[in-house]
């Protein structure tokens, strides 16, 4: 296995612990993933410092969400521009208008955001009426939601079809 993948997965394991509980008040703890990537044995995961990938889009004026078939995950939501997988955080409360992912969690799972006054667009396979936005309390960004739940990227997803962000409390989104 290449060293970069090992380092990325090590950072992912550390960040999962930081994001597994919205009430955590101490530093991150390691929480084993419930479904580690099939090609990597859990024993190879080691804490490491890796610069975040820069492929996840930031706030943009035009955001289109589309449904795409992605490997074993089936048809899921992706960002139409980058093709990157979108995730939901199971600690978020549907229709609450808030995100439970803040701080280090948000660094690992950046929010899909639109510019102020902009609205996301539904591409092929997406029910456009289920798209919306919330204003994040921590940074004022307008985060895109689907069916009342905020949408996120995973910082270590680099290519369309990557599913590296599927961990405890993180899921892909079916249309």
C-alpha cells in the first residue's frame, strides 16, 4: 500500500473520533470505523499529519447536486461540478436548521455551501424541491441541505467515486 494512502487513512481515523460526538469537550479520540476500506486492514492505520486535500469546492454561486451511480454505494448524491461524493452526518437533526459538525469535524467534512442569496440546483436524478440551505452558526456560510439534512464533502475524497468518508455517523445520500 502506498505511504500517502496510509497517512490519509491515519488522519481519517483521528478525525472520525473528533466527529463522532457533538458533545465532546476534550481532544479527539480514536474511534474505529465500522466499515474500514476493503483494501486496508485496520492494523495499518496510524495517526499522521496530512495536509487536507484541496479538491472539495468551497462556497460557490452555482451549486448543482446530482444523483450518480457510485460503485457498491448505488445511486447517491454528488456535487455536479467536481463529481465528489456528498455525505450526511447522522448527528444532525432533520429540519433543525443547524449542523452538529463544527471545528475539527468541519475541517474533515467540509460543508457544501452556496454564496449568500444563491440557491442550489437539482441535477439529474435529484428532487430539486428537497434542496435548501441553512445558515451555519459558526461561520455564517450557507450550507446546502437535502431533505432537511446538511450536506458535506470528505476532505480525503479526491476523485469522483471516492467513498472514503463513510465512517461511523457518516453516510452517503440516496436521492
